[in-house]
C-alpha cells in the first residue's frame, strides 16, 4: 500500500480542487450569459464577434492579471481561448436563425 501524502499536501490539493470547482461553475455562468448575448446578436443581425469589445476586454484582463500577480500573457491566452469558444457559439446560434 503506497504511503499517504503529507497532510499539508492533502490540504493544499483540497484547496486547488475547490478553486477548480469554482472556476468550472464561473465559466458555466459566463457561458450562460454569452449565450444570451449570442441570441440577442442573432435576433438583431449583429455579427458574432466585436473586435472593439474584445480589444477592450484584453486590455482590462491584462491589467487585472497584473494587479493580481498573474502573468498577463497567460491571462490574454486564456481570454482568447474563451472568446474563440463564445464566437463559435454565437455563429452556431446565428446559423440556427
């Protein structure tokens, strides 16, 4: 039987697991909101992406990341991944008419 990890490691991993769960729930809520945006855009004939908004969000997120001690390059990559998925959803919604 393998040795049990030290209690401190178990505690730290538990914290990571809790944060991961919170991130998943927050992302789910974010995508619920962006689905509503996608429906609104489709109903009003707006394009799936908004480059001006995306640029503002990137700058905002980079600032937040810097203030939080998170690598702003990582934060930008993370946002780009999310935005790409949102745009895909918006395109799907628009295609459904």
